[in-house]
């Protein structure tokens, strides 16, 4: 399997000189991030600088449409592999803490902690329902029809990507092979911390954001009874978690001897209560010191910052001192990311996957691959340079004047909260050349940025005051993606010094668990640093902004969205007559 490894040279047991002439700090932390397609690990120092990095792919299965599964055994093995890689040649006794983050996927184990199948094939190796799985559509519709009070904390409408509908699907579809045998249902981040420590405590982040747990009131018995999952209430909710800890809290006695051997780390080092991957990204960027960059948020509270974690999907993290209820946006969740603050989480499903889909399914994709390879460029670097070539004297955004994309190919998470929505492209011609592919790619990136603006507007209407975007994740490495977000939202975009901000966020957890920092806020400020600021472009600013406004408000929002709903209603009604 592919392993990507970067390491700063280090003499075991000795301080080495880092960039800038500073002596390397004495303490290290390990951050492990489990994404949709790979496990990544990093060795991070007290300043938030990555000293070593490794990555390993993980397996995915799609046995039928909208069913997405993984294996907890495969993921743990990958965690062990990459961790051993990053500590080679390092004095491991200088490692003080370990933090995990992962996708909010559902892990199912029996009473003896063995995997159980989440599929009709009975394959227990595949014991994870992935976050992007949409099998539980019927179940989530029924849950939302209850209009239970807990739903007000998920924007009024529960997403099919949350855990309650998936649990209900398992009970209704795999009663004998899975549900009746189940002893433990974990969010993937909590599974990893259990695997490392033997402690079944759950992170407040996972339970509050994906399981309807309340940081103030705990579980609500009436909700589980109302949706037909009253059997989870037994034994004080032992199957889904009855010990709930804030992210960064040290778990048990630290790393167990067995897990230490598998990971290549010393037994007993501090292991932190975990975070969902997007929330780790937020932790890794939102607290950065922005003094000296000319940003308005320098004189504003941290609540003026919106962290956007953009990878396979995009998540929009905004915090507030008091709870703010935003229709179609998840939350408010208390202390789910930053202790003492309420969190609202907007989102766009499969944004990175959508860009890949639009580009790779185009007729000109083989030509693009060949030309990018010939220039030793990625396909997206080539597309960006090609757009600069064909735009001539006009702003690049004007290339999509008659091509428009509605990006909800996997439903709308925020702010419409409608999983039935579909994507749309309008303005296609018979031409299928490389220019057409580049412009379609641009229109898709613009559409995603418009989606971010829709989310920001919903949050601001509800009471948030936002002025600056803090981007991280794979898509933040794409200059066009970043610039379009700045131009379309009208806000500056801050990029971190360390591009792997999610891993820095995971390492922040380990640093907090170790006791080396007094709080998550202190660790955030010390370990997160600004790398670059991208401002909205000034060229033809007035004309460009007006054009983008018309494209978004007058066309995409008023016309495309309206027609999608009208067409769906017409066809739904017509089917009844057949």
C-alpha cells in the first residue's frame, strides 16, 4: 500500500535546530486523523510544527447505491502503521500525548467488542456505516416527522448522516445478525480512543453533534422511545455511552501496553478524548494569532471567525458565547469544539468528491490527464493555469456567464437541509473540449463557494457576526478554490502555516491531555499559526461583485433552486397517475 512520509531530520535524544534557528522544543504530540479514504498521522511539537507525517489508504465498500462501509480492524491497522512510521528515529519518551480525530462514521461491536456486520451479506469485517451513507432515508423522514424537541439542536431537521437514523435502520433491517447481538455502538473517533485506552467514555463532541446528547441535560429518554429505539435506554445507555468527557480530557491511565506495542509508542502516555475530523480542523485554525495581517478580525472576538474545513465534504464551524439557533444549520452544541463556546455547524456534502466527479466524467478528461502529466502538474494546477490562459483580459469568474451549476448532487446539508435535492448543470453545449472542461470545473468551484455564502448569510441572519474565513483541508490547497471563496463571500481567507491543520487539531488534543497546556484555548493559540491571507480581488471589484451577486441571488438561488423544486413536484404528482 502507498505510504507518504515526510520527516524533519532528528538525532535521537538530542535537540536539533529547526527552520529559523530556533531550538526544537522538548515535547512532542501525535495526532492521528482518519478521513474518508486514508489514515494520516503527524508528529507535532509544542509550536504546532509538523516534524513527521505519514499516510495510508483504507478500504471502502459500496455494496449497493448509497450504502458505504468500512472496517474498524482495517482502520486500526492503518493507524498503527502510520504511527510507527512517524516515530522512527525519534526518542519516543519525548512524546507526551496522543489525540485522535475521525469521520463521524458508526462502528458496531458485539458485547465482547468483536465486529458485527452492517450489511445484508453478513460480512462482519465490514462493521462501519460511513458518514456519507444514505441508506436510512426512510428512517430519517420518520424521525423528522416527530418534531421532537431535540431536533431544534440540529437546525430543525435531522440529517440522514447522523447516527439515530442509521441505528434505526440496523434494528429494522439487520435485527438478528447485528442489532440483537450488539453491545457497543461507537462514533469512529470514540472507537479509536477506546482501542488505545480500553476506556469506553465518549467524547462530548461526537455525542452532542451526531447522537442528540445534550451537554446540559444528557440523553432524552422520550426521543429514543418516540423513534422506536427504547432498547438503547437500558443499563444507563451503556451501548451508546454513559461517561461523556470534553475533547482533550485525558482518558483513564493513558495508552495501554497492548495498544502501545501496536502503535510503537510508550505505554501510559496521555490519550485525549477525541474530536470529529472537521472539528479537529476547526480547532487547528480558528485560534491563530492574526496580528500584523491587516485583518478586521484582529480587533474582534474569536466568534467573528468561521472555520471552513474542506475535503471530501465541507464543514462550516462558527462559535458563539450564547446559543444561536440557525434554521438548516446544525447546533447550537455547547463545548463541542472549543470549551465554553456554543458551536453551529453548516455543511456541504461531498464537495471535493463533486469536483472530482465533474472533472473525471468529462469527455476531455483523458486529454487533461495527458497534458497535466506532460507538465508534471496535478490536473487541478493545470486547469487553473488553463483558465488564466483563456480568460484573456476579463476576470476569470466571467467565464461562467452562461454556465451554471447547482451543487447538491448528494442532497443539501445546509442551509436547506433537504437530502432529496439533486444537482443541476444548465448552459451545456455540444462542445466537449478542454476549454469546456475548465469552465465547468470553474462553475462547480463557484457553486460550492456560493453554497458557503448561503450558509454564512443564514448564520448572520440568525445572530452570528462573521468577518473572516479560516480554511483548511485538502481543497484549501487549491488556489482557485480559495480565491473564489474570498471573492464570492467578500471575506478574507486565512490559511494556516501548517497545511495539515486537522492533524494539528488532533495534536492539540494530545497536548491538552498531557497537561502541558492549561486549556484548549491556550494550546490553540500556541500551536496554530497564520501562513497566508487571501483577500477578495480588487480588479474590477465593483463590476465583478455585481456579476457574482446576480449569478448567485438572481439566477442560482431564485431560478435554478425554484425550477428544481417545481420539476420534482411535477414528476412526483405525475407518477401517482401511472
